[in-house]
C-alpha cells in the first residue's frame, strides 16, 4: 500500500507518539520544526495535509502559524492544542479561520485519523492557485472567453504591419494592456513604449508634454525638455483617452502623423520621428466626429487598424479566472487567513454586470482580501450582498425583463446605438425593440428593474 504523506510540525516529545500512530496506519509523516520547511514540503512534494502541534511554544504570538496556514495553498492544516488553550480568544479565531480542524490532547486516535483523511480529500478538491499560462489567456491578459480569443487573434495580426492602431472600449477594460501587447508582438518590441493619458494632462501642459520645449520657450522653462513623442522614437507611443485631446492639439497631432516630424516649443528645428501610434478612447469617436468634438481627418489617420477591448459582462467564463488570479496576487502580501471564494460569491460575481469592468473587479477583490475575516470570501465581503437579496426577491417576469434589457443593451453597444442593426442582431423587429425598451423603462421607474445590470 502506498502511504499518504503528512507534514508533522512538532518539536516536543509528542512527535514520537504521533509518528508511531501515523506510521501504523496508512500515513507517512515528514517531521520538521521549521515553518518555512513545512510550507516548502507541501509545495515541493504536493502534500495535501499537515499536522501542527501548538501545545508547546508554537502558539507564541501566532504570527508564524497564521502566515503558514494562509500561504500553504492546496494544503489543509489540523492543530493539536491543550484544553486550557481554548480560553485564548486569539487562538480560537485562528483555529476557526486558518485550520480544517483541531484536536485537544490527549489525542483520540480514531478521530484524528478520520479528520486527516477528510482534510486530505478536501485539499485535493482545491482549484490550483495558478493555472498554466495558456489556460489563463495570452499577452499578459487573463481570459479565455470567445471575445478575448478574438482579441488575441487581432493582436496577432498586427505583428506584421506598422500601421496606427485605434483601440475602443469602456473604461477599466484594459486598453493599455492591449496597447502594450501590440507593442510586444511588433518589430519595435525592444524599443520604448511610452504611454500618455491625454485626459490626465492639464490643457496648458499637453503641448509641452507631447512635443517638448527648449530652454526659455516660456516662463518657467529653465532647461530643454524632451517630449513624449520624441522619447518614443524607434518604439510605440500610446495615446490613451485621445478623445479628450483639445481640438487645437488634434491639428498638431495630425501633422505629426502626416509628416513624421515635430518641432519642440521655442524651436524651429524639425525632428524626424520613427514611431508607431496606438490610440485608445472610451468614447465613440465616430459620434464625436459627427458632433464636431473630434477631427474627422485625424480619426481616419488613427483608425487604420481597429481593435475592441470587450467589457467584462460580455466575457463569459472570465470572471472566475480574473478573480482567482487577483485573489492570489493580493493574498500573498495580505498575510490574512482567507483561502478563496465561496460558491455563493462566485455565483454572484458571474451574474453581476461589472459597470467598472476589470478595474472594479480588482478593487473589490483587493478590498475583500484585506478586510475579510472569513475563510472564504462571501458576497458581502465584495460589496455585492445587495445582488443576493435582489435575486432572491425577483419574480419570473422581472427576471425575464432583466435578461431582455441586458441583451438589448449589449446589442446597442456593439452596434453604436444603431437601433436597426441591434434589432437585426437580436432577430427582432424595430417595433419589438422599442416596445421592450419602453417596458424596461417603466419597470425601472417603478424600481422593479435594476438598470445597473
């Protein structure tokens, strides 16, 4: 019979007793007195269960114990304590949050062996902390949904050309990650990638930031400054939120794209630019052109290749992948006792519309990891408990209306609010589309439809 291995963290005379008990059954104990070794044994050998003796000195401060149980991903721990120790509130909290089970001394052999077997089986059900790279996504992005696979394919197609790229998508969808991926697959990968958030720069400084200036060009210009465009020579300039660029600077940028050259403020010397321009906007630039807020000639210069960064609500199956990825990223430094997500939390996250997209998910997971004292994160830890209450009180008509409203809203977004195109995509008439929207508006006014979904 192949024996199952168990880490035995003990430094008292209890070890010989436990070794005899475990070895007589179907367990092979691996003993150590070092916490780091105990953790590495689990990781390196794939051991699923550990037994730790807290009865003799190991419980002092509990810091090492808490760190061990919080970071031994894929392992379940069982504690051995004395009855008098259970009067310590800090230890009771640790036992509740960090351990699969605990046993008071003297040990009940049959109960301990049953508990070890249950912990071993439970640990083997744990989802691995890190999935293989190809199972998570590509280009440093997490996601395997169809819309993300389509995006990866589009990114791959940009590698053979050096044309400008325009990325559209809502705020928080990761447009800068897409831009960086475009740079990494291009022949310019070893040259600079310079990102500029056009919306974050003060209007009176944008020109200086983009084009640079000479010493004395204006009050306060005490030395020459290289602009962002010049800093990106040989590489890629990423102009985020380009829809917020003032019209007068749009003219200058158009000239850059046409002439491939710039002049610093205060200089008449022309500087040649070998750069690739990748731009992004959360606003619909076609609509902005029609409204006179964005130059049509600049739009067509930028929109040679167009990529769409999809909202999280359209990325079927990606929410759990993203949530687990960021949970493990934050849990490693939080030193907490939370081990993952409850099934209820995952279910609520899957049905939530994520208006803030991936940025919102990251924020909610990070706050929950830091603040929660639950072994598994619950909807209330993520600030999504209202969704549970709403889902429980929703009638069938409301659920149907909610689903119709969500489908129509997604179709309108995909078709830039073109009602005819959205109706064709949904397989309904325009009259039906208007009728459903009118009914949804009425239900929202009465508070029976959650418009945030």
